[in-house]
């Protein structure tokens, strides 16, 4: 059996901050003492870094002030004040799928954001507060276990005595790997795994690595400019008693929330396979999965590579999908299973995709013309959305601007999920934000036109 062992932890630090709970919200709350802890508990898991759950990447609620990331302006909580308070406290439609923010926390929002929380755009200065000194974040690796399939399971705790948001990554890098395996094109590195403040769990697939010793380390930051804490957490020994590395499988497409319609374009599952010790050919299966429903999509000839083939370059595999096997649903996933010539196996499951068989010929609406209001197309259908997304409010361009076609492509799947499937948008808070109820911003008729347009590939002309 292959084994992976965590030998030692060179550093293990933990600072657990105790937070009190006052009976009522302070009249003059500050970011440091009152608001940031509320954000950490209720908002940052999605509205942090990286953004998750379809949240826009143009603002972060773990930051007080605006910043630049890779040349893009990222707005902080002070800039987003009006939105935060109305959605989190007044309308209460955030968080969208979970427990409501506690009463005391909502009161903290209203006291901190002031008139902004009552729908006005007031030039309020949101108090930041101060602390004597910044405490560095810390990380503890609690357990390190190996499963029989060469998966290194790690539980961790990331703490910050100042209760600030902490983000970072765990890394597994080469210390002393098998030279012959390296020379033959074997893998000696794995992609860093993101971690966050609090308790968490990550898994490293060491089955694709050359045998040897690897360094486990962490890089974490609490957002303080210039502060990134590096910690060496020990060493990991990777052993392959049978001498066989597992094939590495990486998805090319479809991506998360992809909109697939076989009448618009052929549906293809594409992935790459790399076997570090060259055990080609590899064989594979592809299965479409929806709940308990499973449909085998594997072609008659389902192998890649030839015996003795050089293993320095990954093989690209493209599997055409018979769209007639898939019923219309937003809940399909594709399961890819790969086996090398010596029976080492790996499996990958794609994110959820939306499958439709709607005939494009039956849908007249386009971006600027067609079946929308006055024949003006999707731009008119989404006209009410522009007040927030790329429009006139104080925080425009929330990742998606209905007036700019180029912003649609990376957001079409999210648009379907949030507007059509989950009906989270327009939000209940639109009444407070722009003076119009959600069904007035996007009528049922227009929502249906948007659904049809998305399911036939979002034609622009």
C-alpha cells in the first residue's frame, strides 16, 4: 500500500481570542472593535478573498478601506457601507442562504453606517478605531493523516488575536525527491491550497508526486500592508512501495456553471492526463451524473497514449457528449475516472453545469433587439439592473454591467443561477436601494426572456 506520513511540525502556534457579547450595540461602534467581527462571522466566507458563492470580486468585506489587487480597484467595507447595512440589516436579504444576522449585529451596522442605512447617501465618516499593536496571525496543524489512496488530510486552525480576517495558503514543496523519478518527468510540486481564518481542512493528493521528502509550509496575512507571515510546519514523506505514480487529471472544460446546449454548439468534456512514470496507455470513463441518475458517455475507444511514450507533456483528451442523453437541468456534473497501465486510478468530478435543449430558432431575443420591451433586446430587459450594476449608485460595476456585452461572458452561468434558478436577484433590498421592488426591476415576463436568451447561448446579434 502506498503511504504518506507527516513526520514533524516545526512550528505550531495558536492564539485564540475570546470575544465578549454586550447586551446591546454600542452607540458609536468602530470597525476594529465592533463591525469587523460581525463581518468575519457572517460575511467574509463569500465576500472575502477569493470571492465565493457567486459573490462579486470587486469588493471585500474583510477590508476597511479600498485597495488595488492586480491593478483592479477593490472596494472595502467603508465604501460599501450603504449596501452592507441595507442588505444585511434593513432588508435582511444577506446572507442569502443561511441564518439571519443577529439583532445586535444589525444594530451595530445601523449605528455605524448611520443615515446610509436608511436609504440616504450620506457623507458619513465610518469610525475605524485603533489598537495598540497589530498581532501576527498564527497557524496550527492539528492532525495529519493519510488515506490508502495517497491523500494527505490536514486539519488546521488559523487564528488572529485582533480578530482580523486571515487568508493564505498551504504549500507542499520538494525537499529531497527521487532523482530518477524527477529525471523521467515525475512531479515534485503541488498547487498551493487556499486556507482561511478559523478551523479548516485541506487534502493534498500525493499519489502523483515522486517519492521523497517534502516541506509543508504556510503563508498567511491579516491584510496589514506589508505583513505576510511564513511558517515552516514540518516535513512530509511520500512513499510508493509499488513504485507506481498515479495519473494526474486536470479539467479543461466545462467550467463552473457552464450553459450547455447541444443545439447551439457541440458539448465536449475536455481534460488533460499526465502519468509521471509513463505508464501509458491510460484508459478512462466519462459519466454524466444528476442526483441518482447516471449516464455513461464513454466513447468506444477510451484510451490515451502509447506504451513507452514520453511523459513530459500532458495528454489532451476530448470526449464528445451525446446531448440527447441529458435531460434539461441545472444540476448535471461529469465524472471522469482514469486508470494507468499498472492500475493506478484517479477520479475528477466537474462543477455543476446547466444543460438545455431549447431550440435557438424559437428564441427571437438578442442583446440589442428581439422580444424584449419595445423590441430592444436583453439590454432593455435588464435596464432596471443598471442602477446597481454599472449604474448610478455610489458603488457601480459589481463584476457585471448590463450595458457592456464583454462583461457577460464570464458571468452567464452565475447570472442564470442567481436570477433564474435561485431568484436571489434582484434582491429584496432593491426597494430600499433604488425605490423599486424586485418584480418591478425585473418582471416575470422579462425574467422568462432572460432565461430563454441564456439557454440558447446568449446571442449578441
